[in-house]
């Protein structure tokens, strides 16, 4: 069983909790996620099953869309409503025009420091562990990109918003930084992730539905097979000799390729746009590998092998 599952994560579940539950439902230990979602948050999380876990470099870098709520008046030590207030409440809430201008300043490329209570690692240790132990540490800000930061509704002290951002963006930090900019403090009170790349929450399934479909032996209802993934990359159909080479990670010359199919309608979601990636398929329709083009040698190099000739443990 190799493919992708789009899960609608419930509140108060960690991303790992979801992975563990899916492992139990499917009776399959080889399940992983393509990026965490805070326990407070709900919404879309991508789970890889089987060999699909090897595609992490592509799915983990996809952009995200969130909808949620921020509360003005005070910040917290976790930057969300689960934490302790770090200051008295300030009820000098900004006018809508001032709020809009402040939000606009966060659009584009910005430097962002992750929340002290987060899974991001510092010298090999998760920040939340260091924060709980009250150990001091200094983090360098990371560059992230905010495509838009929209105000949906302003009902003081609450801000309803929608944001499209790059991978690695912390919405809790965005709330904290907005509060600092407005000089009244702020923290994240609600959050739902609605999109990851071209995947949308309306295509996702709850844990309850996944369990029910599995018990009814209808896994095709929620399971996206490996062969349907990464449609933005051109498809290479290999001859039999080419398939053997691909399974062993060997370079493949043009003489071992039957045809290359380009889908001009797809929109690429490629982490590194300077490189051209291709999906390699066998004559039987099996997704064998992801390859890079090597123009100077007129061949392709399969650098992520999904169907190997080697015997796996």
C-alpha cells in the first residue's frame, strides 16, 4: 500500500497522534506526515504511506493556506491560547485602518523567529523541551514568504484572518509579531489549515471516516495511489531495460525510453525551480522513480527510487 492520505486533523491531536492512529487503522507501520500542525490547530495534514514517504523533499516544501482567529490585548508564552499571558491585558485596540496597515507590512519576504514552544530544533533538541526546562537559547530568524495576510472580520479584540504563506511559516509567530507591531500584544486563538500546495481540505477525510472505509474494505475512497502523485512532473515511460536500470538507480539513456509525456495544463509546485524533475514509469504503469535530467550526458538520473530491485527488510 503506497500512496497519500489527506486527513482533516481534529483539535488537540498532535501530528504524531494522527500518524499513530492511521498506522493502527491500516495495520501498517510505514506511515509518516509531510509537516506538523499544532495541537490547537485543525485541518489538512498530508500522510504518506509506504514508499511515498520517500517523496518528503517535494511535499514538505509546498506552500500553505490558513484561516483562523487572533486575539488582541496580550501575548502568551506559547504565542497561542494554550499558553500563559506574558503581560497584563491592554484594551487599547487599534482602529481598523491601523490594523490593516500593520497586517500589510507582513506581506512579502519577512524574517521570522519561531515560537519558543515549537518542534523546531536547536542543537538537536526540540525548542519546547528547552522552553519547559527554562533553558536559555538564541534563535536566528528564518526567511519566510507571506503571499497575503487578509483581514476577514474585526470584532475587537478578535481578528479573523486568512493567510497564504511559504513552508516553514509559523502563524503563531505571525500573531505575536502583529501584536508587537500594534503595541497591544496578540496571540493565536483558532487556526485551520485549508490548503497545502494543490491539495484542499474539502478533499480530506476525518479519522472516523478513514476507519469506517477501512473496515468496509473501501480504502480507495480516501487513498491516493502513488501513481497519481506529482502530476506536475513530466512522465517518462521506460522500456524494459530502462525499468531495470531505474530500479537500481542507474542513469538511463534515451535509447531506453519509450516516450516522454508532458502535461501542459499542470502548474508546477517545485521546491527548486532551477531543476527539471521527471516521473519514471514501467510499461505496466508502475511509478518507479523520480529523475533529474542530465543534459550534458543526454540521459536521466533516477535519484529517488520508489520500486527497487533490492530486497527490502
